[in-house]
C-alpha cells in the first residue's frame, strides 16, 4: 500500500481528490525543513509544493519511491540524488496558462497608466480640489505601438506574447543570454534589453539564469522601461533593481516573486514605496481555476506513477 504525505497542503486552495488505488493519505498544513524526515518517515510518495526535499533528508528516507512536486519548478528537490537513487520526480505543467499572463498584464496596465498614483491622489483629495474635471499628476501611456520583450519562451512566455500582440504591441522574444547564434523568430538578448518598453521574465531559475538581470542589464534598458517578474525572484539582482528605482533610472517594475519567500529576512524591494513599483505575494499563479487544474494534475501524476506510466516526469 502506498503511503502519501503532503507536506504543505495549505499552499494550494483546491478540492484534491484521493487517488484511485489503495493508499494512506496524510496532510500537513505546512512543514519546516527540520520536520521533513520525521513526517516522511513511512511515506512512499511525498507531495511538496515548496518544502525542500534534499539529499540530506532523502538519505534517511529509504521508503520514498516518488516525489510529486505540486508546482512547475523543482528546485526544492535534489534532482541529482533522486536520479542516482531511482526516485521518481514529477511536476505540474501548463496549469497557470491564463492566470499568470493575466497577472502580468494587470501589472503592466497598472504601471503604464499609473493606476496606483491616481488612486492615491483621489484618496488624498487632489482630484476633489482640482480646478478642472480631470487630473494630470502622472503620465499615462498606451501599450499599443510599444515593444514587449519576453525573456523565456515556454508556455507562459508564449501566452504573454499573444496578449501583447492583442494589445497591438511589437513582441520580441529573447534568445539566451550570450548565445552564439540567434534562432529564427528570436532576437538577441541585448536587443531585447535596449529596444523594449516592457520586459517580462518567464525563465526558470538555474545557475545560468541567476541574476540574469543585474545592474549592467538595467543600465542598458530604456529609461521608461517596465520590468515584470512573475517567474522566480533570483532572476533579478533585487538590490540593483531597488537602486535603479530609487534613482529613477527605469520607468517601473512589477514583481510577484522574491529571492526568499516569504521574505522574513527582509528584502531591498520591500522598502520601495513608489507609485511605479508593484509587489504582490507570489499569487500570479493562484487563480481558483489554475489551482484546481494543479490539484487534478497532481493526482493524475501520482496515479500514472503507480500504474507504471510516465507522466510529467522530471526524473
């Protein structure tokens, strides 16, 4: 009989059906790294959204046969250890194909039209005191005719590109940074930095992409550029971005992710209190519809593993 343990059940809000085979299921609302071994002691299948399941823990958990990651990213699992020890790893794919792109454009539109600044003006009584019917305290710009740079052209990057085209934007798809050749349909990374009015990040976090955007890259961008990150916090040097925002060197930024989540240790972006910066708490993926797709796919992955059929396998 399979023993399934979900380490951080409260990280999603959905109806999770139980697998159609004999099993024992145990939920934990959340799990700290120190509790992983104890809670997975008898588990054959571990389910984790963001709880780290690394080599030091897995070495003490000989019963584990599968780790079902309840997310697309698997950087919380020691993939090399699992591969070397025959532990299957699956992930979730294409579940937030509407939720994330909609969140991206929510932030783009809010920043491009200075929604936060005008909202505060109304709260502060500036419109009420105006001598004319409208208020021009912040610049407003259309998306139509602008250039959208997309860095990372997977499912989500492609969906964002389609929305950009629907808004009448010119869309540039970035080639890998420092690539020797540029593939058809792609633009050099440097070109995307220098020609885009809006740049949206959709790359995975790997050693090669950590701090993909740093101080040098920010300096190459247009002064009015908007930088949007709904992918992973580590893609951007957050201290460099905070400094650029404070010095008014870029037009604005919208972030849904930070390097450390939750940011209990603080973060330079938490100190930015400007109308041209939006920070949301890693919820771009979290529409009700997307979370239900995730929950259903999670169980599909587990059932496929038990049947001996590979599905969404990383290992």
